[in-house]
């Protein structure tokens, strides 16, 4: 170990110190980001103090041809039997 | 061939946060290199013929395994030499003849961020090379629930309003909490309703404001600028000792005094 030049030993010590400091810095910032994102999600979920967001109106489905509750197989059955007005199937 | 895509910042973060996940391109390259290294042990002549073919190939359209390897390496900025050594950017280098498969993979994974950074043109990449294993080690120290929040933060899960507006023109570009213009730095450093969180983490705020402003966009550990010098120094060491020829079948016992400085840091470790 004594044969290693002092310059190299110093450089490796600096490298190790840099890595230790970088780990500490990154850990601090990641902890902050976790806290920040958690609080931000909480604030957005509360919703009462959200400013600048457009009001989303409930979609008007009265004019829809598909029954509003129809899902999966029910919707498929409806679509299979669906035909526009005055439609005459080709036989 | 695995096509080369313009890697995005989120992708870089994603692979930096995991010690196991690999970019598909890197995975393919490591598979080829491992195969050649194993072939080097079993049938050295065959392996060296592949290396020679790869060295001779200078086209852009690969037509076989050797030329494909050469093409991949040139995409990454690496060169293959007739003595089966590979040299890359930033003084990275391995030998397909002498180094183990594990070491070859380790060096390529370490050099990978350099390739990604040179293919990125995004905010937050900065003028530094990310330290892959350091980021992954810090990330792994967080519990799973917090890791999921950090992953979303790093890969674009919490989009700013300007990004959301690209998909939905009705979305305003203002912050939903305070009404000011929404941006990464606004969320991290300025948003008034989140001031209480900032007060709890004064050290982190100081780091983001002065030491690592690029972490506002993506928090990735930096590589030390000394790491390049260290690699350059290690390349100057020549192992030309007259080592005895050992019988592979016999048991070999090596003794060391175990002395080492910085034993927990692979890059700064110095063993006797």
C-alpha cells in the first residue's frame, strides 16, 4: 500500500468523499420529493382550494343511441342488432 | 439488430433507479460479449476469429454476428481491437480474453449513462455523467410505497400543466394549487401552498437551489469528475509480472493481509 503514490491515494479519498456526499445529498432530496408529492396529491384530492381548473360538466347522454348501462356482452348484443332507420339488409 | 431510439430522460431515470433492469440494446450487447467471453474459455481460436472479423468490418450494414457486434460497439462509441480488448469513451475498457463476464457487464453498465447522455437533448441532463449504481443504491433504501412515488416523479408521472396541455387543449397551464404558471421549479421551490413541506426540508431546498439545480428535473447522482482521471491512471498500470503457469485442476490458495482503503466504494477502493 505504501508504494501507491500519495497523489493517487488522495484522489481516491476525494472520490470516496464525493460519493458519500452525493449519497447524502440525493437521499435528502429524494426524501423531500416523497414528502412534496405526497402532500401535493393530498391537496389535489381535497379539491376545494384548486384554482384555475375548468369545471367538467357531466356528459349529456340523452341523445345516445347505445343504452347508457350497456357494457361488454350487452353492448355487443345491442350493436349486433343495431340498424339505422330505413336500413334494409342485403339478402 | 435492436434499433437505436432516441432515449428519453424518463428512460434514463428508469434504468438508473433499478440495479436489475437493463435497456434492451445494452442487454443484447452484453449477451453477445458474454457469449464471446465464454467461447474464449472453451475455444479461443473460434472466439479470436470472431474478434478478427469484427475488427475488419468497416461497413454500416451488418451481415453476421461479428459485424453486428462491431456495429453495436460503434453506436456506443466503443472500439474493438485485434487483441480482444475493447476501449470506450471516458477511459472505459475491458478485455474479452482476460476479464470475467461479471466485470465486462459491470464496466458496460457503468459506461451506459455516457451513451444515453450523448443521445439526450432534454432539460435536466446537465453537463454531467449520472452515476448509475449510486442512484440505484440510494433509491433502494426507500420503502416500496415511497419508491413508487419517486418512480412516478422521475419518469414523468406527475406531469406539469404545460405537458398536459399538449394532450388536452382545455387544460390551463397554471398550477392547480396557487394559480401561478406551473413548472418543475415552481412545484419544487415556489408553490406557496406547499411552503410547509419546504420548511420541513431546508437542506434539500438548499441543494436544489445551489448545488444540484438539475435535480429539479430529474434527481440522478453525479459521477465524480475524478473518476475519469482514476480510470486513466488504472489504464497505465501494466500487469507484466512473470506469473507462474498454474494447473487449472489443482487447488490454489491466495493470501492477502486484507488491507484496503475505502472498502465499501468500488471505484475508490485501494487494496494491497
